[in-house]
C-alpha cells in the first residue's frame, strides 16, 4: 500500500465489525481506541469522516481497516470475533495487520 508505515510490534485488541471472506477485507473496532498511537487515531478519524461525508451516515471513528494479506489464513473471522493486531498507517487510513483471533 502507498506510504504504509508499521507502528511497532505492540499488539492491540478489538472486535470484528464486518468481514468479507470473499474479498478478504474487513473492519475492526479497537477495544481501546485511545491506546492506539496518536497518528493512527488521527488517520482513523479522518478516514471515518470521509466515509461519513460520502455516505451521509455516521461512522464509528475507531474503525480499523484490514485485509487478509497479513491475517492468519486459518482464522475464520466473522462479525463479533475478538482479535488482536498490530497497527499501520498509510496515506489515507489507519489499519490493522497481523490479525489473529484473540
């Protein structure tokens, strides 16, 4: 991804809000949004605002995007799954990587 920067090895926890097995992408709500690195909080909030502006719907600001490329292929992520993950930022978003079931 463009400008992707991994933000250390610290693991965070959260819940899967939505995951598409077919497309291998989804969204995670962190358990403790304020514990994420400040740059990740800012990118997440900005991305949520863009989605809200486009869709005219309120979007939870703590949403973290993730795709299967760095997710345990054996995991069966579904809505509500408890997960742990590392954090990255890129030019547009904050995201979760190395996602595993908690």
